[in-house]
C-alpha cells in the first residue's frame, strides 16, 4: 500500500526541507569562519616557531672562499 500525499503534506515536507537547508547553510558558514580562524592561528604559530628557531639557532654566514 502506497500512501497518497496531499498538497498540504507536500508543502509541509518542502517547508521542513527548506528549514533544514537553511540550518545547514548557517552551520557551513560557521565552519568556514572557524577554519579561517584556525588557518590564521596556525600561520601565526608557524611564524612564531620559525622566529624562535632563528633566535635559538642563528644562521652563520659561510665563507664563500671555502
């Protein structure tokens, strides 16, 4: 037995699907922003580590007449 959907049933289904799509869009926007923040923090950390290593192990100029 297959169920027959009324126009009102289908409109309700579409309405709920639209709400879900809007909620997913909002979540994706939040995740995109979080990823941007993480990338920025990672870049800052990478730069700080590079600076720290350069202070710890300064590069020595080599004599080109070796």
